[in-house]
């Protein structure tokens, strides 16, 4: 007999959304997260549009919001700019992900931190019909037997490493600093300046208290920090201070943070017997600005609802 109906791998936005909606639907749900804390380290620019919030029926608590934003200012190399007046929020992303998981736990989901999946085995009956999964890994709760799995463990997700889920996807690097005393008028600044970000763009994403995420995405993964430092040192940000975000342990020298982002579109295979990939694990990101939170939240919800109906 299975230990639970659903195992969610990863406690990011996709995993938190999947667990929350699965628990709401009455599925016994276990979330396993490889890191020791939910939402740490932060891997993205931390934005979520009002459209996404409305689409997902989210009621964001005040503590997860760093700034209400008016929209995006797209700035071109000649200095001209265009405003995209789409309202939204800059989040404290680690708090947002922790809130999602806590809401799922309130509804009965179990959260297992420092649990890394190492193997996934399908169990079949004598008629070669899928019965359940046997999942093993590093952590006291393993092995876990479950009826279904939602993999929300990111672009290099567990299922895509262990199982055959189609061709590998292309990735770019995203990296940023948290800076202080950065003035803002409520707009996110997106710079389409190839000089500082080949095949990508640079951003200034403001937060409250004069804080801002200043970062970029580029296909030149090895040169990402070099390009980011060049942008900071050659623009109005030159005299601004770089600091560590609040989620980083004190006493550490300020340094950038970020991750890799899928850019080649969805994987060839995102579903299989008893398995659905969501978010970055499935290759779901915006083709415009490489944002992934909305798609992770949405796909996590839809995957959970699909599993509940199965």
C-alpha cells in the first residue's frame, strides 16, 4: 500500500502550488525539498504580475510583498524607453514560497526538508499495469511509496535526471546583486543592451527601503558576473552599495545570487505514467523575459487537479 497519494519533488513555486491544490482536493501529499529551508537560496528576480495573481486566485499576505509595482520600463541602447503598464508585485520570494508550503501543510500536506531524491522506480502488476512509485533518496523519510509524482525540482529536476524525459533543454544564466539606496518610481527597468548582456537583458527590480535586485540573463554563462559588474560600474549604480539579501546568513561577504533558466521551450515529454513535470522542470518559462513563476504556479495547480481527477 502506498504511503501517500502524491509526492511533490521540490518546494519552489511549482511544488508549493501543486501541494496546496492537491491538499485542497483531499490527496494525501508529501513534499520533499533537497535544501534545508524552503525558498533559500533565491534563484529569480522575484516578480509576479497582477494578472498572475488574479489568474491563480492568490491572496498574497503583506509579508511576502516587497513592493507594489506599476509596470515595466523597457530601455533601449539609444536611451529611449517604453512603458508597459502591467501592475504587479515584487516579492520576498523566499517568504512567498514558505507561505505557499505552510498553506499546504495547514491542509494536511507533509513537508520533508533536506530530502533529495536519488532513485525512482515504477511498480507494475502482473498485467504490466502501473501501480505506484517507489522513491528513494537521502533523508530519513525515504523510501516513499506513492501513487503519483509531481516533479517541481527545477531545470535539472530529479525525474529528468533519472528517467528518460526527452532531449535536454537549452539554458541561460540569470544572476543578480541586491543593492541599496536605489531610487525608483514604481517601475521595473529592463535594459535591452547587448553590450552588457549578450542575447539577454539587464534588470533593475526595486524593493522597499531603497533596495533593488540588479541583474541580468545572458547566454554567456561563464561571463555573466563580468557583464553584471560592467553594467554596475558603468551606470548610475556605480556608487551604490551591494549587500546580502536577508535570507543569507550573516557574516558572509556580499555576493551575487541566481540560477539557470530554460529557454528552449517545453520538454518533449512532460507527462508519463503517474508523473507530471511542472515549472522549470518541464521547461515552462516566458519566451519574452524568461520569467517562470507564473507558469510554475499555474502548471503546479493544473498538475494537482489532474492527479486528483485521475
